């Protein structure tokens, strides 16, 4: 039967309703408080570490994102906690409607499945965006308050680009959670598989990528004698490790917030060639840092689109019963 009208009719209604539910839910409040407390502690510790470098470093406020005790920076914490927040918002997006027996009632209204799924995704993504924006303002505000240095235009631009990359990273995990909520009718199953995928891709996959790279392209003795990894082996390890969204996010965030980083993920030999003629420690121009981070950001956006399209196709083919 041919559909009448726009498939996105009712998108705004679904979006506003879902956004209101997310912003007023206890689940969202608890998770935001968790990220807020951890982030405040890390920012305070980072401020103590960088107070002695305010006169020398022109990008001192960016250090609030990249420095921390024992290498545990705000980037590291966001790389771990943002997927948990995204999965918590999306694991019962569709199966929750089935379990409450409200799906048939919603679709009996002049609302197509396109608008329903799109509105739920955009509402959850907007909720994540609100949380990340508040966290960004908090970090910048703490830096101005305790360091007494206003951010420069380049620092603001770099940190806003970092905020956009973080939102793309959150969107990847949100799209995965919504896909799982469509495939599995049990919310418990969806959240367990989502958290399992997060644990696997974040903590286990980097080690497995190195193992698989050594199998596909074994290290050569001549490079081992020089104490450097084989370029082909390293290239395979780099390519496989970037299957993990956390790896893409970490490399892109580091390129944006650490201006001295001139390339992302190159093997040591290529890094040496890239650094020839460069002044050691000299900051990279903003345009070049964006060029380094752009392919990684595009990969995250592609992941969001791929996972959302898969969920859309499965959702369109599902049977809805009253």
C-alpha cells in the first residue's frame, strides 16, 4: 500500500516527548551526576598540575582536557563514560514500547515508523549534547576561575571541535544501543550485549588487533634489530584498532587538544619522516590539526549512519501486534 503524506510527519511531536522524558528521568540524572563528579575531580587535579606552566604554555586551558593524575585525563574518562551514558539512553528505546504494549497505539496515530525512530534517536542525541555542553562550560569556567586566564579564540575553536567529536562518538554508541533495542525484545539482553560490545571494543580489541596484525604481517628481523616495529605490521595494527570507536575518538581528541601532535596513528618511521624540518614542540596550526582529526571524525559519523540505517531497516521489517 502506498504511503500518503511525509514519512517524517509527527517527528517533532515524538522528539519533544522523548526529550522531555530523557531530561526528567532519574536514570539520566544519576548518570549525569556520575560524570559531573568524576569530571570535577579530574579538572581540579589537572589545575593543580598545570598552574606552574601558565606562563609558558599558550594553550594552558586545553591542558584541562588532556592532563591528569597517572595519565587519567578528562579525554580518557569521557572515552569510558560516554558510551555507558549512550547505551543507558538507548537500550530500551524500541523494545520498551513493545514491552509496555504501546507501540501499536503510537503507530495507529498519523506517525510513520520513520518519524518514530528518527525522533527517538534525535531526542537521545540532543540529551547527550546538553550534558556534554554543560560539561564543556564547566571545564572552561573552572579554568578561567582558578587559573585566571581567559581562553583564546583558537582554544575555544579547538575545544568546540572536540565537543563535536565527542558528540559523534556518543552517537555511535547510541545508534548501536537503539539497533540492539530493535533486534532484541528483552531490554536486559540489549543492555548486556551493548555493555559487552563496549567492554570488548574498548579494552580487549586493541590487544587483539596487535595479535592479528602479527599474524597477517609478521614482524621482520631487520626492524626488530633496530628496535622499531615493522611498518607493515604497525599499519595493520593501526587499521584494525580503529574498528574501535574509542580508538578513533582518542586519536581525534588528542589531535585537536594537543597542538604539538602533528599526525595521528602513524608508525614510528613515518612519524620521523613527518617530523623532519619541524621545530620540536611547536604547535600545529588550527587548520592542520583539523585536517588530522577530520578523517577520524568522518569515520565516527559513518559508524553512526551505518548503525542507524541497519536499525531502520530491521525496524521497518518488524511486525507490530496490538
